[in-house]
């Protein structure tokens, strides 16, 4: 005589937990890949900006040296004809004050920089909430049986 055995079509807790862990691992790998892509893109943007800034600094440096010589010679010719050394000293002092002010401002700006990965942070929090809700509802459904 053949007996009809009814097979339970509902997966067991072990299968559900295994599926949750597999999904979590997959999401974690995807988040790491997203973070790596974001960091690589921002790094490339940063390298390009640094290259342009370096070129600008060289141009401004040469221009600043020439401006300093020009202003020192003007001071020597019109205000202090017998003290060329004092004219160059005055120009050095003015440029040192300007450089100090710019350095102070740059230091404050650098302290305001915070490296963030907005897409990764948003998807991680969404994934954590979704995984938490899915895991609780699956476990609760299985317990109600």
C-alpha cells in the first residue's frame, strides 16, 4: 500500500537563515564595490584638481617673484633711492604677511573637509533596515506555524 506523504513546501529555519546570510554577503560585496568606485572617482577628480592647482601655483609663484622685484625697484627709484636693501625688505615683509594670511585661511578650509561617501552610506542604511525587517518578518512567520 502506498502512503501519501505530504511534503512541506515551506522552507525550514536553517534554509531561511542561510538565504538571509547569502543575501547579506551579496549586498555587502555590492556595497564594497560601490564604495571602491566612488573612492576611485573622487580620487581621479582630486588628482586632476591637484595638477591644475600645481600649474597655477607655479605661474603665480613666478608672477609673484617678478611683482616683488618690480615693486622693490619702484620703491628704490621713487621713495628710498639710497636704500635698495630696505625696499626688498619691505616687499619681503608684505609678501610674508600675505602668505601667512593665505596659509591661515587654507588651514581653516582644510579642517572643514570631511570625506564622505553619500551613495554608499544611503544604500547601507537602506539595506540594513530592509534586512532587519525581512529577517524579522521571515522568522516571525516561521514561528507562527
